[in-house]
């Protein structure tokens, strides 16, 4: 009578690295029948080692983010201003014609002073009726028309800004505004400021990493943030200019001062334990 195979249990122990525990996985092997080769025991597939604490995803994803704003100043070398002519008349045609005559005289004078046509631009023109509103609440009465024509002037020599204003006022301009100053070339100054900002961002990140007991492992990303341009300049009124030119009988003084600009960067660094 042939021998019946006896069942036996083989325990395979696997170590879970990082979890510090052992798991027992049973496999069942049959005792061979007489005259047959013993089959190899069937074992569970080995598990891949778990990540060590130093390589855990939370630590590997640790980031240090710093933001730095670097300010700098430039000397302006050109200016932009607006000159407006406002006229009033009983009819729309008369108001428009008078406005055109005065604004043409202003433009011709600016061109004679060296302003090219490419430096002149019309900002707006309007022609509207004017009404008188009686105090007794009766119907408003049409009393005339108002025409307004505003031009923008680019002055590429700062020392000429005052004379351009005076020339426009002398020819009939009624308001001056939106005086702003610019620098023709800002690229190199911006690049220097960016270099300083990035260097400061790295110094700040190193200090944070050291305080946290680690170090900076590398740069993840550096982004240049939007920043404001030149410092705003208050608008100047025609009355102030006219008073300066007529009462004092001197050229309108205009000082460009300096332009305060800034660049901002956000730097992201990877953090590693020591």
C-alpha cells in the first residue's frame, strides 16, 4: 500500500525594514510520495524594504521658501506730460474752431522747440453742451459749448521740460498735468538688483536651515515677482505753472529727482537633515 503524503507547515519570516517588526507568512508544502522528488517549498514574495526615516516622503519634500525685495534708485533722463486746451463758445462750431486754432499753435511751438511728431500724441478730444441750472428748479437752459483737446508730450531732455510747459501756456494751453519721469535704460540696474536679491534669499534660507538643524540641499525654483515701477509724481496744475511763469517772470522750475524702483524674488530650496 503506497505511503500517504503528510502535510507540513513551513513558516517564512520577513523583516519589515524601517518598521522594526517581523511578519510570519505560512506556506504549505506536501511531503513527497514514494519515489518522487521533493518539491521546492512555496514561499511568499519578498517585500521591498520600506524607506528609512531619512528618506521618507515628508522629509524629502521639505522646502524652505524665502522672499526678498531689493530697492534701487535711478536718475531720470526723460519726462512725459500733458497739455490741454479748453475753449467755450455759444455754438459748438465756434468752440471747436477756437480750440483747434489754439492747440495747433501749441503744437507748432513745441515742434519749433525740437519736439518731433513721434513725441506728440493726442490723448483725447471732447465737445459738450453747457447748461445753466436755475435755482427755482425750472428746466435747464443751454448757454453754450465746451471743447477740450489734450495732448501728450514726451520730452527727452529734462532741462527742457520747464520751457516746454511755459511755451504751451504762452500759446493758450489751459491745463498741464500727468508729469512723470522715466529712465531710458534700466536693464543693467534691474539685473544687478536681481543678483543681490537672489544672494540675500540664499543667505536667509541658510540661516533658517541651520536653525532647523539641517542644511540647504539645492535650489528648487526661483521666481521674479511683479514689482512697481518708478515712484509716482504728483500732478501739477496749470494755475501753478501760470503763476510761476507770469508773476515771477521766470522759467517754470522742474526737478526730476530720482526714480525709486524695486525687484522681488521668491526662492524655494530643498531642505536636508545633517
